[in-house]
C-alpha cells in the first residue's frame, strides 16, 4: 500500500505545488484543496497507474489518503482475483 500512497501523494503534490513530503498520510482531499476537476484527473491517474476505476463518490468519501490508498488496494486485489 505504501507504493499506492506514495503515488497519490506525488500526484497531489504536483497539482498543489508542494512537496509530497509535506502531505500527511492522514490528510483529506478537502484539506489539500483538491477541487472537483482535479478529482476527476486523480481518478484517471489511479486507473492508469493501478488498473482500477473508482467513482467520484469513492474518492471524495474517503477520510484520508491512507483510506483512499486502502480502497485502491482492495479494488486492485478484486480485479486480479
């Protein structure tokens, strides 16, 4: 899951113009000022890098980046099972 979390932080850091190291694993997308347009881009990045498609609701309803990474991991496991 660390690879997934690191990827999320990298993508968000690029968008937000900050260092990935400055983003907490427990940050929410709302705390990071991620808007709906970037959320759609994040969905596409997740699909590209991890092979799973999540809905907008899946993304915005997670409490933290750790929770989102966990959801991606579970979805990827289900796809490969």
